[in-house]
C-alpha cells in the first residue's frame, strides 16, 4: 500500500481518483522500476487490499478490478489426446 500511496501522492491523486486506469499506470511504473519483482502480482494484492478496505469501512470509493491471471496456453484441439 505504501508504494501505491506514494505513487498516487506524487501524481496528486485523491482516493476518489483511483480507478483501473490508475492501477494499470502503477503496474507499468513498477514494471519500469522494480526489476526482479512481479508487478502484476503486486497490483493484484494491492487491488484486493483496496477493495477489502472499501468494503470493510463502507467507503464511497470505486472498487478496482484485480489483474487477471495469465491464461495457460493450451494445445490446439487436434493435438489433444
């Protein structure tokens, strides 16, 4: 949460301004600056935490969509046993 809060503060974003687009930009920001870390995983946990806080305290703030898990590639149907 601290990294996300710092990111939002540096861009003068209020909690009401946080949305999926902000999370996408934050993920890109992490991707550029945190080598060896998994930005998608960080953002997924961040979105879940954000949503949990909103729900627990009944805040009138937008919920975030956690990033989807990457799809597992499947072989074409004709290659399946």
